[in-house]
């Protein structure tokens, strides 16, 4: 094997380093409720795990990460009107 081939082969693992971690098709954030469900098998933990999986799948489908969704939700709740001066000085 040539020296240049060895360098390319050793750097190939960095290509996927920016992608989200997955457990097969499930996002890594949804794996924690699934793990909790495996340790405490009840109907309500199963429902929480399914809801979390659907929630994170929907976030990914619309192109949101959890941090971006939090910012979007905060700006949606705050509304479009931003007050520049305090209300008590107007």
C-alpha cells in the first residue's frame, strides 16, 4: 500500500463526524426513554418512549435540532412584537 493511500484511509472516519448519532433509525435523544422503558416495563413508559421517538422524528423531518426548536418555540411564544422601551416609561 502506498503512503498516500494509507493517509486517505485513516482520515475517512472524520467524514461522518458531524452527523447526528443514531441507533439504527432512531435518533440518539429518543434512545434514553427507550432505555428507561427497558428497565421499567410499563404501559406509561412505553407511551413516553413512543411519544419521544415520534417527537424527535418530527423534529428531524422538519430540519430542527433540539436547540433550534427551543429557540423557535421561545420566539413563537414571545410573539412578533418586540418592545424597545420598558412599558412603565412610555
